[in-house]
C-alpha cells in the first residue's frame, strides 16, 4: 500500500485523461489534491467531487500553465488554501498534428507554450516552494514514448516531449542538494478523451487490439505509477524515467527460428 496521507499534490491538466487518473489515484492513497485545468471547469469540478468522496481535500485552480504569472498564483493559492505543497505532477499538454511540410509557426508555438514552457513554469514554481519549505518533495513530469519514437505528423509534440525529458534530468541534478526527487513517466497509448480528436471509437478499438497488451492503457494505470514515484518507496529514485506502455516499445513477435 502507498500512503500519501497528509501530502498536498498539484496536478496540471487534471480535469480529464491522465491528469484525472492521477488525481483520483493519489487521493485514494491519502493525498489532498490541487486540480488544475484551463478549459474544462465542469470536469475539474467533477474530479474535485470524486476526490472529496474519497475523504480528501480538493482545490480547483483554473489557470493556463503557459502563463507564468498564473502558475505562480496557482502555487501561492495552493499553499494558502491547503497549507503546503509536497508533490508536483506536470501533466498538462497540448498537441497540433500536421504533416511537417504543412506545419505553421503557430502550431509549434501553441504546442510548446503548454507542453514545454508550461512544464518548465510548473516545475520551477513548484520547486521554489519545495525549496522554501526545506523538507524535500517530489516532482514528476509526464512525458511520452513520442519523446524518442518519431511518430509522423506530430513534430511539435514529439519535440516538446523530448525536450522535457532532458529538462527533467537536469532539474533532478540541480535539486539533489534539496532532496527533491525529480522523475519522468513515459505513458504509452492511453485511453483518454484527447484520442477522440484524431480517431473514431471503432478505429481506437481496432488499433488497441493490435497493441502488445491487446488494449490501450488506462489513466489510472499512469496514476498508480505516479503514486509510486510520489511515495517514500521511491525516495532513492531521481532522474529516472519509468515507461508505462504495456510493451509498446518492445519488438513485435519475432519470426520463428528455422530448426534443422
């Protein structure tokens, strides 16, 4: 059992998908949750209600992580309302998919504003609060297999995720003296609302059946991995990347060997 009782967790992009899975799972482990989103107020409120049903405190902060001033206010609000901050989960992301030859400057800027700069703002503002408290803490960045798999038509997102992986390792190095653990998670193909922007339900079912595990991952499965890295069980882990992908990256079934 992972026990996060008394911990306060800030999760960006927590109204739906992976962020929601993290919020509910960490609340189930005993943590109070700061639920951040910038566009899905009703869904954020629903997550808060679910957290409270688990007996934990919930605070919804609608803020755009691309806006540094808004991120600073969000951290200050979290501390003012819940008393402290112990764990930061930088999950919020945005993607614009186009073929490389058709990409516009704004596709990169809009994606990187959240998926790259938003992660930086969240991690730095959160880390400054953790350092000020002087009791260590945990920072977890949600990356993607696309940080190193060159998935076509997804250059802005792929590049942003590759960048935050090196960002996370560098932050881990610099925060060692403060005993703040910084780690990354690489989800595989997860069943989230965002996938419906690109594929129909039938296409998702067909593609999921082709995966090594025979299905898409679930947001709560990423939440369980986050809970582990946020817990005392991971106190000696920093600068690491945990892949949670059902074997997506592994070679497919090998060709049978010919035997004499």
